[in-house]
C-alpha cells in the first residue's frame, strides 16, 4: 500500500480536485485497485464519489484514530494505492494523516497568499520526516507569477514539472461524478493529470528504494 496525502492549510488550492483526478488516473494506469479516503469534514470528495456511475476507484470510511490499522486492512484487501484528501487546516488530525503518508503532495496556487501559507504544512512534513512535493495549481498559462511561484517553491523542495492550469473543465467534470480525462480524454487537461501522476510515481519509487536502503528523505 502506497499512501499519497494531499495537504494544504490554504483553502481552494485544489486538493479535492486533484485527489479525484489522480485516483482515477492511477487506477487506469496501473490496473491495481485504488482507494480514496476523505478526511475533510466538508466531504467534497465523498460527494463527488456518490455522484459517480463508475465502480472505481473505491471510497473507504476511516476514522482518524484508527487510520494506520485501517490502511493495513485495505492493503490486505488488495488495494495498492490510497489517495487521501484533507481539510484546509493545521490540526492534530492533519498531523495524524500526514503521519501515515508515503508522500505528501502540497498543491499551491501561484499567489503570494498561497505561498505564504505553505509553511505550516511544510513544517508538519519535515517534523515527521515525510517525503513531500509541490504542485502549482490553477495557474494562468504564460503568466510570470507562475514561473515565480515555481522558483520560490523550489527553494523548499521538489516541484512537479506538471503545472495544473485553471480550467472550467476540471470543475465541470466533477459535477457529474467524472474527471477531466473521462470528459476530454485527448485534451490538454488530461495530459496535465497524466504528467502529474508520472511525477508522483517516480517520487514514490524513489521513496521505496530509499526505504529499502534504510535512508530517510524529505523534500
């Protein structure tokens, strides 16, 4: 079981949107069962899943107090990847969720407010020795601030080479229980998700190899 946690204390960064899109993409790409966990009280990911007609990916209800044990049960049931959404806050529950992560993905919009807010989540990752990476979301194509955001984030850790641009199609797909690659399979947005998934898979592979060698890497 590989657990990818999406975390950011800044609301509106796109965590839930990415969680849904990555879960669908991971199952389609790997052929192995993917399970989603929604730890956000707003339950937006759960509401999306309830609108979904497809049988996959699956959703599991997991109490934060028993998260580690439940992930073990899900692994025994055959799931190989867990995508975990979190609320926009820094709380003890967020700390617990990050504690079970193999990789923490921090979505960040290219704005000063979002860049300033990333510190709290980043500190939690570092305190627990968790591997993490940034992804720039809701970007405007060709905007200088996007380049500046990537440069600023790269001073604190690895930034995904996949930039997620602001597209109405992302939200439009979610309203019907789908994702952009199902609505526009040959579109640019689908390509962005595919590149982000490839980036995460590479990072996860590096994490597994480091673990086997007894190394601990962060960032």
